[in-house]
């Protein structure tokens, strides 16, 4: 009977059912998206593993019919990474990388769909100059980690492989032959658990609120059923059936939303991350859990809500003064959560793993505590609010009569803000543990270009000097020498550059080509001092028995070696050994050195970095041009933070949509009341302000409670991570502001329907 009432209640019933289905459906769609996340990570990792093309082997494979040479040519375009590879098959059975059906010929390339679109755009002229290949095909989905990934494979000739993780590898197959599982970081695992709980709790709260849409009208219908003979237990079962019908329809609507979103996902890029629709395949077990949990929670929430409503044959006893809400049992929830988290305080990453069940349960209880405490807080505060303007009195009286409904609207956003504040504290507190100092000063140089081939260093320096946007270029080369030709016990670093370049590394008294200098503090032991003595016979680029073959160039340490000191702002952080000018080294030593060019850019030139990368690709296609930064962040930590931002964006969208639906449902239920007030002469401005006050008061109380719970949870999480407790007040205020902005936006969007409802003809009835 309840299900029939839900679907056959005429226009009124259909509108109520539609609102419930949309509210539940939005939550279900986000839950299904969450259940698909594990498969997204698995699919992306599977592609990364399948196309892996590094060996880092000290032994070079021999050329054969089944080998291919792969050169790494990764680059960037306006802060977007582009994965590039040069391919040179060495036989008929050479392995193809995933996503290709054939090898591109020299001068041709296969590109990802996103890169093809980018190259055809009007503002990609500089990028087209850097990739002067003819597009002859696209990379398939099985060779890309996302629909917006920028990648290409280009044909090449004359690649020279080198052992030891060089930029050209010889492969017999793509894929990581020896995948190793890294040791899990307990703090990172704890953060992942907390992120999932914090993002999913508001969804659960919204679903619970959505199944109670139209509660007052439903109770009046149930009173009519009592009049024709239904007892109280039967009435509750009918109400549960009606809620169940709405939840089931919400499951269908949510599935439709999810399928639409799944298809749209390939055209969306969030914070540089994208997916293919096939990646968003939810786990069957988790889908089954959602299918069972949502209807079950709808029934339980309805039965729980009806405890405080007496449905009698002649009406609904609700408007009478209700018993005050009790505080003691509401405090038990957050206290129980703190008790579950307490045993793990001080563990950090050095005292074993965190118990995932205690972490999940403790955080859930703390956040559920917000939903339990907020109705009591709203009731207690609004009971003490008194006189004021007419709009204020209308709002306060309405809140005093139905504080539970007001708190229910705000619960979801309060939970979301509390969780966001705790996560902001946790991420800010542990950020230093996942960020390390690089030792590079971006004020000394903004870019570095590593030249992989045997390009002439002086020629490369001139080309960079003539590049648009480059103020100064400094060319340096690094190598090593040892006392023995093979398997030396000790080696000394040698840095080569012209006098101007060497002065960027150390304080030189005087300098001309042919000079050599010893950096003070390098020769700390007798063996090193002997190797750096003038006239000592040594070998540049010695060989080792592990398969690393050098050129073993004979050299005599120059006479007149002078001691110099490193500059505090040296371009080579922590440099040591000898500094030499080109004339001090034998000509045969040049190919053994690793060449770098350090660049200072003109910030007033747009796309200066892109001009540098174009020159680098022209000088050496296998070069690597990259931007200097004072610090670098852990990839896993950065990925987790990106995932948090993406998830938070989805939850905020859900919050806004659900609040809007809830607000419209509230206005619809009060249509006759609003029309009556207008008919009695109440100004529309007064009614509009009263509706805004009805939203603003619970929101202010909810954000206040959320801030307190969020700060407490954040402090506990930092203690668990063995990190000093610090409060990032800017983040707390920003999270609170975001929550308030969402509610303000929803309130503004609900004003047009409110104005339409404030008409005398709303009193018409049949």
C-alpha cells in the first residue's frame, strides 16, 4: 500500500516522489562513482605497467630480430606533461608498444587523440615546431592512462643505446619484467582511509535526508489511514513501504546519472587527471552493497523518524510542544569515536600499521556525532531567540516549530565541512614529511637542459644564448676519473666549463683556457688527495666488471692546480672534485661527459620556457628540459591530494544540488502558508528575508559545530601521525567560507521559485 501511495498519489505524489528520487539518485551516483575508483587505479596502473620501457640494466642487450630501440623524449607544454618516445625497430619481430598497430616510419608519429586536437589548435604553433613529424595514426586506449593524456610515438633512425638507464634503451618486450611492491607508508594508508570516509559520510547523510522529503504531508495521509482502520504498526509499515519505493526509484535514477556521467567522463579533465569510460566499472560486490544499503537505510530512517510523531485518526500530534532533545546520548557518539582512535595516537610510521577498522570506525563516529549534536544545538539556540524584525520573527518561529527539519537540511554540509577541516589540518601537518629540499635556487637559474647525445657543448650554449626569452646560459659538463682502468676503488668528479661557467660554481682567482682547479673540502682522505695531486696519471671514464663499459681515457692531472672554494649559491649544489676548462682535458674525453645547460629566463617574455624546449629539441632530440624548483613533492602524496580535491569537488556539487532539491521541497510544502501570508498583506521582501533567515541560522550553527569537530578530529589525526598539532586557520576559514558560499548560492537559486509560490492563487484547492 505504501508503494502504491508513492506512485499513485496524483500530481502531488509524483512531485514528491521525483524530488526524493533525484535526492537519493544524486547520492547513489556518487556512491557508484566511489565504488568504481579502485578499478580506475587498477586500470591506470595496468597501462603504466604494460608500456613500461626502462631496464636500468648495466648490461646492454645485443641487437636481434626481436629488439627495438626506444628513446625517451618527454616534454611539457604550458605545464602539461607530454609523454614522447622515439622508436627504431631492429628486426621483423620487434615488439610494438601498447596502443600501436604498426611502427611509425622516420618523420612520422602516432599521437593520442588529445595531443592531435592540441596540435591542430591555433595557439600550438611552438609545439608543432618542436614535434616536426607527420601524424599518421592515433594511439589506442590500451596505450593511454587517460582520455586527455598527451602522448606520441615517433619513428627514428640512428638511435644509440647505452646501458645503465640512459635515455635510449634496447628492449625485447614492453612492460616491467620485475615489478616490485613498495613498502606501504602507514601514514599514507591512514590518510587514504580518512579521505574515503570524509568524502562518503556527507553522501550517506544526504541520502538519509532525501528519503524524508514530504514528511509532513505523508504524516497527514497516514492520519487519514488511521481514520479508516489502520493501526499504528500498520501505519509505520505503510510509511516504510513508501520510503522504500522512493529509494528504489532513487537507485534507478542514480544509476542513470552514473551511466550518463560515465560517458561524459572521457571529455572532462580535473586537475590534470582524466579517465576512459571503461575505467569506471564499479566492483560488483560494492555495487551489491549500495543496492542493499540504500533501501535498507531508507526504511530504517523512516521508522526512526516516526518515533517522535504520533499519527492519530483525527490528525498528527506534531505541532504541540515536544520534549526537549537529550544531550547525553548524543555526546556518546563522538566520545566513542575518540576512544577508538586513542590507541593509535603517537604511532606515526615507525610503530607498525594503523588498524584500518578502528580508523574508519572512529572517524565515522566523530562525523556522525555532528549529525546527532546539530539538532540539539539548533533547538537549544532557537528556543532562546526572541524579538526582531517581522522576517526574523517568522523565521525564528518556524525554526522553533520544526528545528529538526532545519538541522536535517544542514547536516550534510556540516559533516562535509568538519571532514574537510580535519583533512586540511592533516595534509598541512604532514606536508613537510612528503616534501624535500632540492638544493636548487630558482633565482639562480629557472631551467636546466640535460643533453643526452654527443652535442657540442659550446655550440649548444650559443644556440640557447640566441633563444628568445633567455638572458644567460651556462654550459657545464660532468664526468669522473679514477686511478685504475678497470674496477677502481675510488673516483673523483671532474666538472668542465669555460671560465665564465666555472665562476658560477666557485670563486676563481684568475682563469684562462687550460686551467684546472681543485675544490676545497673534497680531498678529505689520503687516497683522494693522492688522486687530485698534480701530475698524477689517471683514467677518465673507467670500466667496471658489472658490464658498465667506459672509454678508459688516459689523462694526467694538470700542473699548477689551485685550490678554490664553492660559491654559496653554486649552480652545482654540493659539487666536489676538479674544475677544468676545455683545454685541460684530452679531446677524446668530451663524449664521456654528461652535458647540462643552465638558463636564466626573461620573465617578461611569454612562453620563454617553450622557446627553450624548442631549442633543446633542435640541439638534441633526446634532451630533457625541465624547470627548477626549490622543493619537490612525493608523487603518491600529490596524487592523494589531487584525488581529495577531485572528490571534494564532486561532494560539493552533490551538496549544492541536494540542498537545492531540499529547499524546493520545503517551499513546496509551505505553498499554502506563503500564499496565506501574502493574501493577508505580508510584503514579498519580508517573506524572502524570512526564508533566508531560516537557512542562515541553522547554517551558522552547523558551521560552528563543524569547525569545532573538525579541529578536534584534525588534532587527533595529527597526533596519530606523530606530527606536532598546528592549526592552519586560513584553511579552516576557507573551508567554512566554501560551505557558506554553497548555501548562499542555493538560497539565491531558490528565490525565483519562492517568488512564484508567493501568489494568492496558491490558496485555490479542489
